[in-house]
């Protein structure tokens, strides 16, 4: 509420509708923000917030919907895993992206191959108090 334009800039219409329908929407916004930030760190480069969307399966499990522009520079994302949690004023997201070595910033920095991709998972947290 302190920055009303931030929700429009950071979250899709569907994300805003879902979070807004919850009793404590800021908790869910914080978890989604943490997920988006973790994806950006995993990619190792900036990307538009709108290119990353957190959606939910029918059973409630969260998953990532990533825009095709994230793979436009030769990086190929073959899959992703997402875990969200929140408690005590902190929301945490853990993201694992599958793909070639260029997808993972830590592989590119260290000159390691795709086999290193499973050795580190970006995690991000956001406070929502």
C-alpha cells in the first residue's frame, strides 16, 4: 500500500488477483517476489519482472511460468522447481532451473559444465511485516 504502482510493475494481473483474494495478501506477494528474485539470480542477469510468473496447479502447488524471452540469448531452460514458504514475517523461495550451463550464473562464473547445475540452488527471502 505504500507504493501502489509496485504491485502492477512486479506482478501479473493473475498474481494480483490471487494474492488480493487472500486474507493476508502481503504474505503471498512477498513469497512471489522472493521467487522472482531467486529466478533472476539463477539466470545471472536482469530480466523483466513480468517475464516471471508464479502460478498454482489445481492442487495448490506453485510453479513458474517463464516468458520465452528468458531463453532468447541461447540459454535453454528445460525445467524448474519452486518451493515457497512464509512464517514469522519472512517469505522464502527456493528455485532450481534446469538447462544448459549458460542458464546458471554460478556455472558461467566458475567455468563449470552443466553437471554443476544441481550443486547450488538460489534462495531468496522477503520480509512482509
